[in-house]
């Protein structure tokens, strides 16, 4: 038994195909990657997300229990665009697991599969929490989700070639599900192309680009900095100028601030989740998560048409 276990560990480290159908132990930083890993891996994987779906992915508590999960992982899937820079490196300093070391077959950086936007020309920390590689919230674009799924499937196939056909089949099903829903989502939001939407944090440039919205007003004066009265007054003035009547807020952000702005502008506050599982019924399912997000926003935009401040 010990010999078999040793071979299994060595195989994962050097990228050899597994000799048995033992499930891959997959750890992801956030629930969106977990949902896609489950869609691709099916019953050949066990998946755990380190961050909760209602938790700010920038600030996850680096608890010892998370180190234990990482020590047992065969695969680590991270954003890789500094989304987790405040907590993942600290965790990995205490992890002794060569299977998920940088450069190992079990280390998957999702950002390497997509084209990042908002890459700063220069780094200026006075502008708030800047990400040198670009905006890390790329999973709100369904097309990016498919690209990430392909990268995850490639990693699974390399680590477990005996199940490669299963992974490829699951990938095709996921891609088909997203493609069919994408047409529906685009149709739902098409009447609102060009409309301004207010967000608390700049988490939505990929979503906005995909669906033709302008999510360019933020309750934060700069990324990661709390709203100030002067900044909120400016936001309200710009909302009246642009006709923005919807404010989207994630569960870990201050809804009271959004409600105050909404009362003064005639806007609607929409609770949106940043990840699958943040809203009941979307657990472990990226397509259901996106469906809820698009439908909620389309309904709010429809209700706000013709409203005056």
C-alpha cells in the first residue's frame, strides 16, 4: 500500500500518467474555479475552494486548515493575476507540497488562458490597490470561463491520462452549455447596451465588455479604499448626468452605502454574487451563477427605464 501511494505521489510530481483511477485532489483559490474544475473533472476529482462564495477574494483569512488542504492537493488552481496576492503567498510559505510548486504540472494559473484588461502603464500605489498584470476579475466573461476550462482540462489530462477522454467529454459539455446560454444572455442584455451601471468595486470590466454595458462609476474612490462623502457626492452627480439607475453590490461590500446613494438618485440596488454559491441555487455551477447574474441585472435595468432621480 505504501509503495502504491509513493508511486502515485511521484507520478503527480513528474507528470506521469496515473496507474489507477484515484481521484485527483483539486484545490482552487475561489469558487468560480472550483465550479469549473468540477464540471471538467466530474467524478474523477475532489474539489475544494479556499475562499467562500460570500467572501472578498482579496482578503481571505489564511487559516492553518487551509495549509492542510494545500498540503494534500494534487492540483492548485489560482487566478494568477494578483487577486490572491494578499493571502495565498503567505499560505504557500508553510506548504510542503512539490505537486503544486511553481512550474509543477499540478500548478494551474487561470489568468494565463485569457487576455487581461486594464494593465497599468506604471504602478502608482496612490491610485489604490493596483494589479500589475491587469484586472483579475476575468471570470465574469463566460468566454473567458471556457478558456479557463480548457486549461484546467489540459492539466487534468496530463496528470491523469487514463481519464483524458472523460475530461475532454466533460469540457465539451461545459463549452456547449455556456455557448447556448451566451446567446440567451446577450439577448437579455441587448436592449440596455451602452447604459451606465454603478458598482461598488471595479470587478466588472470583462462582464461590461462582453455585454456592451458601461460599468464605470464606482462607490470606492479608488480600488480598496472606502467611500468618502465627497466622492459619493461626485458619483451621484455623475449618475444624474449619465442616467445610471442601477447599483450592483457584492455580499461582502457595504450595502448601506449603496442604499444611501440609491435613495438620493432614484436608483435600484441589486445584490450580485461574485462567485457561484454566493446566491442560493448557484452552488458549484458556473452556468447557473451567470444566469442569475445576467437575469438579475436585466430585470433591474428594465425596471429602471424611465425612472427619474
